[in-house]
C-alpha cells in the first residue's frame, strides 16, 4: 500500500489540488489558469475547514481525471493515494462508502487504460477503508476491473482467502451470491483453474434455498445451473458433486428447455453406462451442442459405473460384473480397474486367481443425507471399538496391578 510522505509544509491534499489544477489548466495560459487554480485551492481549503470530505473528493477527482494521460504512473498513484486517504477522515461509515463509490467510479471508468495500475489503486483504497461493507464494495469493483481489463492474474491469488474475507465482511446471501458468480466467471476460461471455477459456481447455486419468495430470482440461475452440469460432465477428474440436492439445479427437471440436461446429470450421478448410451443414442445432437464428446463421456461413465459396482456390502466385484457393466472385453477389465485407481475413484486390489476386485475405499458420486448417515454409523462403530479396546487395556492393567500387589504381600 502506498504511503503519503509530506515533503513540504503544505497539506498533501492542497498540494495535490494545486498540482492537478495547474496541469489541467496549463493550456489555457496564465491569465486564465491562475484564477482557476486559486479558486480550486480555495474551495479545497474550505472543504478541509468544514469537513466536507465528499465534496473535496469530488473536486480532486475532477482535476485528476483531466490529467490522467499527462502524468507518469508513479505520480498518478501518489495523487490517488492522497485522494483515497480522505476516506479515513469520513465522519461515518455511510460517508466513507459514498466516498469510496466516487473514487471507484473514476478508477474503473476506462478499464483497458493502465488496468494493472487501476487495480493497484483499488487495493490501496481497500486497505484504507475500515467499514467491512465498504471493503466488500471495492473488492467487487476490483473483480469487475480485473475481468474487463484482462488482468485477472493480479487478483486470482486473493480467492484463496475468500472465506476469511467473508467472515470479515459479514455480507448477506445476495452479496455472497454475486461474489461467488463473479469469481467463477473470472476462473472459468483458464484450464488450470477450471475446478476452482466449478467450486465457486456450486457455491453460487447453493445460495438458493428454493423458498417461494426466491422463485423469481432462482429462475435467473437456470443458465448457471446448466453450465455447472456441463462442466461436471466434461471434467475428466471430477467424480462427485452435490448438484442434485440443490433447488437451483432441481428446477431444471420440469423445465421444458433444460429437462434433458437435468436427466444427463442424473444419469452420471445415479446410473450406469447403459443408461448413458441410451440417452446418447436419442440425444446426440443435444450433447454436441453443449460441446460434449461422446468418447469422453463414455470413459467417465465407465469409471462412474465402477464406483456404483463397488457399493455392494461385500466390497468384492467379480470381473464378469465389470465386463458387463462397462461393456468391455475380458482383457480390458484390469485396464479399467487400474484406470479407476489412478483416477483416485477406487482403492482396491485385484485377486486374479479368483477374478475378483476387492475394494477398500471408493469415491461417493453424491454425498447427501444417506452418505452422512453411513459415515455417522462408521464413526459410531469406530468409537465403540476404541472404547472397548481402552476398557480391555484398563481391565488388564488393573488385573496385573492386583497380581503384583498379591505377590508383594506374599514375599513379605
């Protein structure tokens, strides 16, 4: 964050007003310029005296905007640092927010002109603000600027701290919704951040509860719900999601335009390869229209089918079942088991003698109430086993202590 260091006895605010007004009126000649500069400096002085911070910011921004192409980036940063510092003098959070709105509106006005510098100015302003909502407001404007000015690499690192920011900002559901969608949109065009984009997109969709008063707003989320489904189906390394449990996604089931996309999601999360092949045969044009490649979908569905096969209580899958479910040859069974292991959807061993796959762990395609209940049951069994082991150890120790005491008495 830039710091204001006074280099003369003149107030930094007045020094900036004098500098920017002189430069903005330089072409008018001394006779015209001097009265205008004097007038602006007097207005600034009056604002300082009466505490008219909002008017002072407006006055300074007008002059700064006129000279933005005439000064070096360092000088422009210093000018805006002084302007931004005025938010710390605001008499109330509301006034600070209004000042921040004025400043950000000027900074983001031309996002393709020095976008990296403008983003830096916004973060300088962010760090000077104390009110949590004002910080959130400026951060959202920074997201817009980063996207418009194509300098997203400068802001992506901050996404790792979003949960900390949310705790600090304490914003409502609607603001969270806008934040998650903005971040997802920034990340979606970069292959290396596609999974993070999907994560924030699902967080956006999860903000819709399906309440009656929210039905109109949720209707606007249909395109994002479809996008989430397509991103999940396309992804070669995502095998679990909670989309089916979300009202924003569930509304697609009865939507004439999107019901088939909802059915596709249901197939990937609850059915096996044969269901997908039937769907693809009837809707190949639809899949192509969304950029889905049949061969990639078949590959993913084979792995999804293996997960489903491993859900039986014994944890053992005969080779013959894998062959039938994945619609492959005998020679390909072990290839697909290895592929499932390397894709981290299964932890298992192959018993080639008995033609069995013995599964110790699998990825759950969905993790809803049933899965939580199963996990709770497993933890309960584990807790009981630990308690039993502790009791056995304590009983043994008491028994050994009793024997030692008896022996000691006998020796005496």
